[in-house]
C-alpha cells in the first residue's frame, strides 16, 4: 500500500 497506482484497498501489491 502507498502507491497511487494501486486501486484496490485489500491488495497492496495488486495493480489494476
């Protein structure tokens, strides 16, 4: 978490 590119709240390592 912490990246503006991640749209999921539950997936810190998940990039949508």
